[in-house]
């Protein structure tokens, strides 16, 4: 039998409420910059709220429950760092909850690198939902950009909102359980490495950081190493995305053997 303390709903502190309100205001402002035709009514509709309700929340005239905060953050959505600041996550589960998992079948459809480039371009100031503009920014063809947009919309990773393209989830991941060879993952990794090779010659030292280290390792610690790499990727992503987003970058970390195993020798 639960006691009265365990049945109490988690309270929203004044600090959490303020952080959430300022974040919500910024979300609306950012979307208005990307789409000058967006209205408060259209913004409210995108998160299934009445315009008066969203207006009162943003002005501080109306409180908001943790449940409502969760629902709004899933629709906009929020980063792990933001969710923690609103009191919606603790450090034990915060690293996973804000990432949208892509199924293996869906990932196979969007394994070309520029699909992820398009998703991130939607955050860049001045983004245009125009295949020709996107093609020029990513150095691909307009036909590739148009087809990629259609795939991303079909998979509910992008949505059209008042003439603009909006990413439906703040962060997505293609991590999956299992170690079998997957052609889609192989294809994406080849593209990422090829882009890195191009950057070796085309990018200045101020624009890039390409480095490596060679080490003799305890192979039994590889699972721990891969978990550390995943955590580092996500924490660095949260750091770099917190600010004015002006350009899309790739982060590639390669950890692989260069010596032959005893079993293969």
C-alpha cells in the first residue's frame, strides 16, 4: 500500500518553471526566424495546445505541471541538458531518453549521410525548405535533396509546418543491439570517413580537428570503451548545439584494430 508521500506528484520549482518558460519562448522565437509566417496559433497547434494556454504559460500567468512539460518537450523537442534543467530527468536516465531510436528498416532508407545533414540544417539560421538551397549547402544535387526530404517526412523525422520544414525529434540515433554486419551502417560509415578525407584537404586547421592515437589495449574492455565514446559524443553534441547554430558538422570517432588477432593468424 502506498503512503501519502509516494502518491504525491513531483512539484515544479520556481526555478524549473522559469527555465521552462524562457526555453518555450526561445523555441517560438527560433521557429519564427525560420518561418516568418508562423503565428502563435500555428505554434500552439504544433504542440496540441490552445493559443491562449501557450500564451499564458510563456507570459508566466499560468503554471505548468511536469506532465504537461513532458508532453511539450516531446513535441518540440528538448535536449537532455534542457530536460534535466526542468527537473524532468535525473542523471541516471538522462543520457538516453531524449534520443529518438531509428529502426533498422528505416535506417536502411536514409543511410546516405546527407539525410542527417538536412535534419541538422533545419536548425541553422536562415534555413530554407528549398531543395536547391539545401543542395548548395551540402554540395549534393537538388534531386538528391528533394528525394531525401520526402523520405524524412515519410519516416516522421521531418514535418512541414506552415511552409517550413521542422525536425520532429531533437536528436536521433541509429544505435542498435547486436553485432551482425549491417549494410546500411557500413554505407553510412564509409560516407562519414570519405567526408573526413575530403576535409583533410579542403578545410583549414581552424575549421577542423582530425587526430588519432595508437595503443595496445585490453580487448575485454572494449564494451566499456564504446559506452564511454557514446557518452562523449552525446555530451559534446549537447555542448556545441547550445548556442547560435550556423553550420553543420560531422563528428567521427574511429576505434579499430590494426594488428591481426591470434585467432586470425
